[in-house]
C-alpha cells in the first residue's frame, strides 16, 4: 500500500515537471530576467527531485 502511494506521488511529480517544462518552452521565446531566475530555480528543483527519486529507488531496491 505504501509503495502504491509512493508510485502515485512520483507519477504526480513527473506530470508536474512535464507541465513546468512545457510552460517554460512557451515562455522561453520571450526572455526576461524573472524567467531566467525561475528557469534556474526549476533546474535546481528538478535535480533535487531526481536525487530524491534515486534515493527512494535505492531504499526500495529498485535502482
């Protein structure tokens, strides 16, 4: 049951990242300083999320 909730949470996180990436591609055509800051923040958050997923994979033995 916990694994099911974890899998659903990961799927929601992945879907959110896809939405953010699509939005950033649309906005990239109009560069501005605020967008650049948000893009950098997104990259950092994406890396942290990927690190968390790798840690979960190691804990669950799926890595």
